[in-house]
């Protein structure tokens, strides 16, 4: 899904905002006006007019502003951020935000270099549904989990989260990450064990650092209290069970990782809402690498993605490919993961 339609940054901001009445809807429309008027938004976003598709400059800027609030450096913003206890009307936020923009031009210009990374933990619901399906179809319950575009690697901890479907649950009962009523429809709940987990990202985030945690929090929209609580809980789990995320591109990394690990272990390559940011050559390369690996080892591919062509649906779909077979849709998913509606 792209928000990059239009010829100017102002066009893109307005397209993304639409008529949304939440905080960012109001701010993006005001930012578009300010950019056209030559205000601080124009000063901050200089040289970003020709940013490539998928860069989502408006979200980078809003996350930079959010980090100022999260660090307590701009306390005047807090009344407009529900996750910080604010309850002021969002339509009244712009004058305050504009003053903050004008006072932090250099810092916010640097913030535009930080690409959006939410590491949305809710997507682990789709991953679990896909793992159940892959285990059922292959008969292999020991899983080697590889995630491309893993960010901080939080979804690699899927088996440490408590996830509930219709008549079943999975994960530790005492997990701080709890996702009730997360799966709709019948699921063949299979015994599985993640025996190895590892990810890659061009810019991995270290959830063990304050800067890493701040970066992840800043890309979760500030009125979505449940998502902030879920992220905080996942960071608690990650502090006890950190996952390894290598700094690498998907194709180069998979070329090294897709090596046989015995006929009794299923290697699952997992990704969520990342293909839209890849060059088309990288998409084709990853597809080819997984298909080639199927001739050497048990492998499956799970992808929670929007279609690369045509009008995007309301939410992404979860696709499964076993071995060298084609991707098959197995569930419909919300933008942030659950609830997942199974269509097996």
C-alpha cells in the first residue's frame, strides 16, 4: 500500500490524510498547507520533494515530532498525545505542533532519515496461523524461523506470546503479550517448536537500547493505546529473550541462510508488509532463492503482504507457499495483524 500519489509532498500528505479526523489526519492536512506556504515544514523537508515511493516522508516527520514528546523535550505536545495521557481535541493541535517544528528544524530534518519501523507485534497472529498451516502440510513440527525485514525481531518471539483463537490458545499463560480473540475461523492447531530463530533488516533496531525502544514507539500512532501497550509488553519479553537480527538485505542474507539443516526441520521464511519497499529485482530474487532451496531442504514461505499491483484491498493477505509451490492465500489480515480471518 502506498501513500505516495500526487506530484508534491503536499499532495502526498493530503492523500494520506484523506478526511481522517484523528490527530495525524489533522496534522498532515495542516502540514500540506504549511509546505505550500513556505513554513517550517518546507524548511525541514527541503530536498525530499523527489523522495522515492514508499519513503512516506510525512510519517517520518510525525515520528520525529513524537520522539520529542516521548523524550519530554516538548511537553507542550503531551495534551494531544493520548498515549501520554493527553485528551485535548486533535483539531486544535496544529498551532502547537507548528511552533515545535519551527524550534527543532535541524533535529527534525535529521529525523527524516529514519525510515518507518513499527515492528507491529499484532502481525505475529498471522505468523502463528501460517506456522500451523505449514506444519500441518509438511508434517514437520520443528521450525527454523527466518524473518526478512525483521526490524527489532519482536515477531520472531511469536511462541512467547499468548494468542487465542476460537476454542484454543497458544503460548505461555503468563506472557505479558496477550492477544485474545485474535483468530476467526477454524485452525488446525499443530504442535510446533521453534528450534532456531533469526532475522535480517537493512537497519535493524536494537530493542535493548533506549534509542531502539524510542524509535519503535514513535512509529506507533499516539492514540492507539492498545498497540502501545502491546509493544511495551513485547519489549519486556525481548529483554529476557532477545532475538538476533543481522544487518543485511533480504536476498544476500537468505543466500547464506537457506542451507540444509536436516530433513526433520522445516525452515520457514517469514515477512510482513515489506515487499512494497523492495526493488522489484529483490522481490524476484527472494522468490527464486526460496524456490531453489526447496530442492535441497524442507522449506515454506509465509508472506503477509498487500498485492504489488492493482488497487489494494482493505487489509493485507496471508500467503503460504510450501516447497517450490505457488503462494496460496490462507487468511485475511488487518493492517496491524489481528484479528486474522482464516480462509483455508
